[in-house]
């Protein structure tokens, strides 16, 4: 089963498990450690040495299909409700057209190259 | 097709989340940089970016915008231009200066696309070009 998958499939599955599940179970003590995840079950092991985490995970799940990440802490929550900033905004002179943006970018590049 | 993920932002009693996608934004030398955006259908523009990132990318300034916030005070913000990769094409977009974190991707950017959101933890977000479907 695992052999039929592409690296991109494993990467996507690993990131999904990592971001949606694993990061919420790790603590500040795990910061900087390597996380080896079985992308199918979501089972994982954490260690400062990736090979040790890998060995422990494979001893429990010999058929694991793994993806590895370095844990750098949880994403932060914002408190309260989001007030979408640009709602009700006005732009002096109206919104720029695609052509105007294209010309401004070309002009800025010319200036940078000079 | 552009794909992203739904991030959990609520808690056990009221689970909710944010659909996010990563888009490549070109700096003034033409080099592209991945930036993660929150898909916000309540925002009718293209993109927002932080002032710091706008400066780092060297984006050209086009206009001054004004917004009235909850405290009833007007704030001014810059409107910039940028080039981004979008469904395999390079497109020119307006960028509003905003401290929103993550920055926002709005309806003007999504125009002409079909967006699907699996509204659950780790759900997939996909954006497809309607002309290609």
C-alpha cells in the first residue's frame, strides 16, 4: 500500500496529521525535537535524535509510512472574533486596474535594475 | 489547482477553523516567495500583506486607502501591486497593507474559481480555475 504512494501524497498526509493533530499534543518541552509520524494512523514518536524516534515507532508499527517534522511550537490562537480589517474600506482614486498594477511593477523593476 | 488546509482555531466546545492556502508572491527582482493566506470571502479585495512583508518584497505603492474601524476612527493604509502565481498563471493583484495575521485572500482573487472547503480539522481547501473545470 505504502509503496504505491508518491512522495507528494506522503508529504500531504504527513502535514495534515501533523498540523491538525500532533502539534496540539506536543508541549514546549518538545520544541526543537524531531517528530516521526505514521501518516496513516497518526501515531508518532518524538526525540532529539530522529533515528531513535523512528526506531521506537517502527517497533510498534512495522508497516508505518512515515513523515518527519521538526517541532517549533504550536501556532498561536488569536483571542476573540476576527474583525476583517478591509471591510468598509475606500481607496482614493478607486481601485487600481490590472493594467495599472502591471505598469507599476514594470516601472519598479526598471528602477531596481538601473 | 491550489490546495490548502483547514486549521483548528476553536476548542472542544466550539470547534472552528481557518481555511488557509499558500500562494507564491514575487518580489521586485521576480523571485517568488511562499506566503500562507487565510481565505476570507468577507473581504472583497485580492490580498492583504503586512507592512514589513510589503517592504521586504519591494512592492510598488499605488494608492492610499481609508478604513473606519470599530472605534470609529479612520485609518489610512497603502495599496500596492504584486505579481502572484495563481492556478498556473502569473497574475497582477492589488495588495492592501494590513497587520492581519495570517494575511487575507479575498473574493477578487477567487473570482473565476471554484473553492471547496472541507470544514473540519485538517480538511482540504481546493481552488480550481472555472475555465479549466
